[in-house]
């Protein structure tokens, strides 16, 4: 009697588990199919999806890009316009680029110029296409103990922080932001070490949380800071100075290294992202929520110039970047 | 040492949930005597001994003591069917019983060795309890009883895992112990032959009730109750 | 970034082991901190969890089944959740924020104790309750004191209790979510093996991360081996206790 009851119970548990499993599977595929269905139904200008061999593009990006919410925002428009779907994985800059080396991505969307150039040089990527930028910001406690508010440059601000002995939380994870931070320290002529300098070894979000808890300073990209709860306990003390520009680039993975990669998809991604529609969408992104855009486009002509230049010499692209930056900075200010 | 007393069981009942496993009434047993407790599996022998020993509380009824000793002053030893011999040395297993009563370690060990030799286990004194065979473990468990001065000794199938030589040795030790201490001895057993050897009187349980009580020979050869007749019919095969 | 040339895990492993045994290197400091954290967490959760587990396993009380169910649920507590709870308590705005414990070793130990104590408690309750009735029958029949009975019970469960200790230590040394949250992975302060592995992975140093993982396993193996050798040498509990009356147990069945 008791035994049969137990068996029935056991069977019920297994049945429930199986049902859960099936539901999970079908809901997963269901959302995918509904997404593509909505894309095709709404699209008047959808390109011939029948010609697409492999509709899935694997995009590897950094946590800061992912945290800003830009890609999920663009995704439905992109999929509607091109018929491709993208799968975004995010990690620290090092790991994000590594996925390109190991053939686990079709395109990269990152912001660490030196690493990107090294990546191209090693032949893993075809070319580096800078297409948008934003500014890093120095955030810190509202009472600003180091008094950096009125500094002209980030280097000056960093010098003051180091001199005052106020806490500075570094990401310490070799990310694009971390590299930028180290450049600024170098420019400031300070070797960051000591008890005031906290090497958090973490992503942007966790680093901001730690800076908020410690009431210390840190360098963040603006998008992540604005979307993080730490903004209630920290303030932007310095932003948009010339030495805090953050340029984002796309890189298609070289199919000669990894024949399996979806080069057609990667090119479609890059083409769309540098196109008219994306330009408009990116310029609008964040305005409604934060009252200002989070990202700025590099002018199309400049980006084309830098793209062609980068194939020959990376220094050329850098100067193109710089000019485009000042151009759009002034246009944004106007 | 040998206090004279008797124990009377009144409407002693034990329920496990809705199932009544023991419902014993009107039994009086006396000090200085040995009783065998027989009955088929599930007849309530173990439960009866557990309730008597106090390791388990009854559902209702009482166990009363009369004689020249207070019930709370009675020293009761109980050896469960699956007696645990602890993983440390056999000697320690026995001597700690005395140490717990304030006997100093040296004397406790001397007396423990003596008790062990009573059951033929003195050569195992330094063996770890976890390395013993079933029969050896039962003999050690018994030595832990015999080392004490008990008024009541309740044993649940104490020789179940022993060979015949060990069984006879233990039975003789029990007999000597009872004569020496004048204790009340109750031994649950499944073997009528053992009941005949060690006990003048036998209690027979069936389905938790006392169906026979009297001189062992009479109960085992001439049971009055139908349950008793049925139980013994299996033994006469 | 490390050089993009594919370097073998073996090379990184050799490098990691060289660093491990270099006094003053960051890796040896990380290993030391990891061991410190795990040892503290294990000891504290054992000191709290084992007595609690023994009590739960030993005594029958109303609501015991509910307590066991809650314990079993807590045994599966997601580390991140434990970390989050401790984070909120220790954060600047939390009730214990003034202690300034966040991002320190005590914070990591606290989170791990929250995580591990239910495991230690639940496992020891199960271990104890499986032998407690048998031991109780025997001990009661022998007329042992409660104190001696408890010692004997613990002695009988000793190998299980020691393996529970290993489980606790293993859980502690290999845990990453809670430690990351409340420790903050701060270099030289709260960076332990697992968070270092996370960091190296995020930095794209996959081979070095694997090497660190192997180093962690080797450390665990050595610790376990030492502890097991010690366990084999455990001996009988040497504790006696006098009691007022000098004869056997009491006759039962008296409660009406």
C-alpha cells in the first residue's frame, strides 16, 4: 500500500520534471520563432532572407557595451532590416577578444585600441572599424574630497586624487576601461599603488558598487554608470574632457583563420551598424531615459577613411579617429 | 545486595500509530528468578523489554514494584537485540560502565577484565569494538551487563549470533550471576531449548498479549491457549 | 592581453607552480589567503553547525520535520544569494555598515559561514540520527551518563563528521559567487583562488586560469590527504564522569 503510493509519487515527480523540461524547451524555441515572425511580418524592406546561408551572427562584446543596453535596443531593428539574428556574448575585454582568436565569434564589438590592433596584426581580424564613441567619466563621492570637479583634464584629476590619498577603485581586469585608466595615470605621472588604490579585479558594475560602498573615485564609461544603482551614491565629477574619449570598433573575424565563421553575417552586421538607420537609432539611444545620448557616431566619411587607412597603417586610423572625435564633440556641444 | 521485590505489569500497552504492539496485563515476576520470554516474531517481546527497561515509554498502563526496595532505586540493565559495541577497545567498552558510576579507572579495568573472562572474551580486551564478529560483540555487550550489580537484567535474544559453545558458556555465566546477585533475569529467546535450559518460568507473547505464563516445562509442552499451541507446533517439526 | 600565440596549458601550469612556491609572489599570497578563508569558514561553521545538527539529530521535538526541510532547502542555497544577503547587511547603508567590514576577509568568511553552516548542520543531523536510536538503547541499557552517551555517539559518527568537515572545506575553497560579491576580489586583500580564476578568464588568459584551477585542486588534494592521515589516528574519547547514584539505570515504565 505504502509502496505503491510511493511509486505513484515518484512517477508524478518524474512526469513533472519532464513536463518542465519540455515547456522550457518549447518556450525557448517559441520566443525565437516569434521574434523572427514579428521581424518578417513587420518588415517591408527585409532583405531576401532565403539567400542567407547562416542567419546567426555570434557577436562577442565587452560587459560595458552589454551593460549599457545598446545591443538589445538595436537588435529588433537589425534583425528586421537584414534577416540575420545575432547572439551576443559579453565578457571582459580580454576574454571578448579571445573568443575571436578561438573562433567562437563572428564579429567583435570592443573598445581597446591597442589590443584590437594586435588582434588585427596577428591576422585574426580583417580590419578594425571604429564607428562610435562616448566619454569616460570620473565618478566619486558627492563631497569630492580630492576636489577634482574643476580640473581641465583627467590626468590633472588623477594627480589630485593620488595627492589627497582618497580611495580610488580600479577595475584591474585589463579591460578597455582599465587600460584607459592606466594611460591616464601615466599621463598624470603617478604610479598608482598603496592603500588608497584598490585593485578590484572586477567588471564595471561591480567596480562601481565597490566605489560607492567605499565612497571612492573610479573611472567608468558613462553608459554603465548611468544605468547603475551606484549613481545614487556617486556623482560624475569630471566628464567629456579630451583625454577621456572611448572609441568603439567592430572587427569581422578573418575567415582564413576560421573558415566556419559567418563572414557574410559579420559584414552585414558591420554594414548595418555603420548605416543610416543605426546612426539615427544610436543618436536617439538614452535621450529619453537620461536626457542625453550615451553614444556618438563617428562621421561616416571619417569612419570610411579610417577603415581604409587602418589596413595600411594603424596610426592613420588613430588620427582619423581623433579628428572625427573633435568634430562630433563640437557638433554635440553646439 | 539481594533485595527481595516483585514487579507487576498492569494493562501495559504500547501503540505505534494505530497499531497496538503490546497489551500485557496481570503478570508478576519476582527477584532471584529467571524468566524466559518466548513468542513468534512480532509478538512484542522486544517492545515489552524496552518498556520494562524504560528506554521506551508505554502508551498506557503501569509497571509496579513491591518489596523492600524503592522502584527508583532499582538498578536495571537492558541489552538490546542489536547491541552497539563502540569503536574503541573492548576493555574500555566494559570499564566505562563502572567509570560512569565513580569507580576509579584501575578498579574498573580489573572488574571489566573479570567480566570479560566470565564470557570468554578476556583475550579480546585490547581489540577495537568495531572489529568484532556478531557473536563476539554480543558477548562483550553481555560483559557490560555482568560487570554491574544489577537488580533487574533484561536481555533481548542475547545469544542470537552465537554458536552453541558460546551460547552454553554465556548461559552458565548468567546462571552464576543470578545466583550471586539474586537479580531478576528476563531473557527473550526464540529457542524453546534455551528457555528450558535457563528459566524455571516462561512468559509467552502472541500479538502483544500474554497468552501463557507458568513453569517452562508446562508452557512449552502443554500450552493451554490456541496461540501457544500454534506457536509450538512449528517447533515440534 | 597576453600574447595571442597559443601557449600550452602545461607551460602555464609550470609557471603557476613556480609562482606558488615563490614566497612573496602574488600567487602564494592568494593561496595563503584562500586557505585562511577556507579554514576560518570551516571552523566557524563547524563550531555552529555540528552542535546544532547533533541536537536536531538527537532530540525529537515538535516541528523537527519542518526544521529538517528548511535545512535541506538551505543546503542548496545559491552562493550568490548568500553573498547578496551578507552584502546588504554589511553595506554602507545596511544594519552593520558602520563596522566597515565589506570587502574584507571577515566579510568573505561571514558569507561562507552563512552558506556552509546549513550544510554542516543538515549533514551532521542526518549522520547522528541514523545511529542515535541504536546508541541510545544500548547506552540507556548500560546505564551510561548522558555525557558519556553523547561522547560515544560522536565517536561512532567520527568518520562521518570528519567527512562533513571536508565537504565544508571543499565547498568553501571552491566557492566563487558569494566571495566575489562581498570580498570584491581586491588585489592583495580579498583576492582568492576562485576569484583570481574568474578574473584571469575575463582577461582572456584561459590557459593561466586553467593552471590556477589545477593549482587549487592540488592544494585541496594535499589538505585532504593530510587531514585523512590525521583522521586515521583518532582514538577513543577519554572522558569519564561520576554520577550521584552508583548502580545501574532506573526501571522504566513508571510514568502513568
